[in-house]
């Protein structure tokens, strides 16, 4: 199976997770390492950034993979728009995450370190819940300071900020949906401290691909 991923960081980490889960997978990547900086600076996914994403997806499609995975949550809605005209299946890394979260119950917290990720992921969760006929309560929380710590290379400080927010959120929610793949780097330090599931996208997406797309 050939999977083409791109648009986000964590290429090596996500690739390792996929290879550990999906048999005989061949992974290629397109990484625009400046797109996140642009989104942070503009505090939104602008039309030009959406177009930039479309160009990356077009390049991925030219390689004729079995599947394209958009690994940057912030541009997920642009990926959805492109998927409607793509000749190759396009999967948002957050989509399997949302499906898993909806299996846990009707009280779900969405956590992110960027508002540009928090908002589209929350919308995706609410849309899929509606499609499934489920009534849910979503509590969306931006963890202030965690992205700055991550960009400074201080994973420990970022994890401590996320853990503090997660401990509060678990009092009111049955699951924590982590709206960025980078949260997977913190899972080993945070999940043992929690009483509810901390759902992260790389392993959940890999399992979904294995179960639904593996050839």
C-alpha cells in the first residue's frame, strides 16, 4: 500500500507509527515546513494558505498513491474541499480521531495549542456527530503557552501545561480529543495521570487506514 502524507511536521514520528501498524506500507511525504508559521502569523488559514495546501495535494496526487493523508489539522478543511475533486482518496488525520471520540460518549473535550486547529477540528467533530445522529457536548480549550514551548523545543514544559488543562477537563468530559498530531509526543507523560482516554491522531489514523484502506 502506498500512502502519501504531507502538509505537517512530525514526518518521522508519523511515518514510524504508520509503519508499525500498517503492513507493507510505502510512505512518501510532501512537507511545507513554512505553512504552520504562516498560519500562526496570520492567526487563520487564509485563502492563499488554502490554495497553497491545494497545490501540495495536487503534487501528492500526481504520485498516484493509494491514499493521501493530510497530517496538518489546521488545513484539514482545505483538504476536505480538495478531496471532492481528487482522483485519489484524501483523509484528514483527524477524521478517524473524531470517529473514535464519538464512541466514548456525548461529552468530549477538544484540546489544541493553536486556535487555527481548535476551530476546524471542533467543527469536524460536530459535523460527524450530526451525521451519526448523535447529540454531543463539546468543550473546546486552547492551551495557552504550549505551542510556544513546543516551538522552543521544550516538550516538558508543553506537556506540563497540557496536563494541567487535561486534569481540569476530565472532570466534565469522558474523553480528551487532542487536535494536533504533536500531542502524541506527550502521551506517555500525560495519559497515566488521567482517568479518561487521551485520544491522539497518529496511532488512531494508522489503525483506521489498516482497517479500511489496507490492500
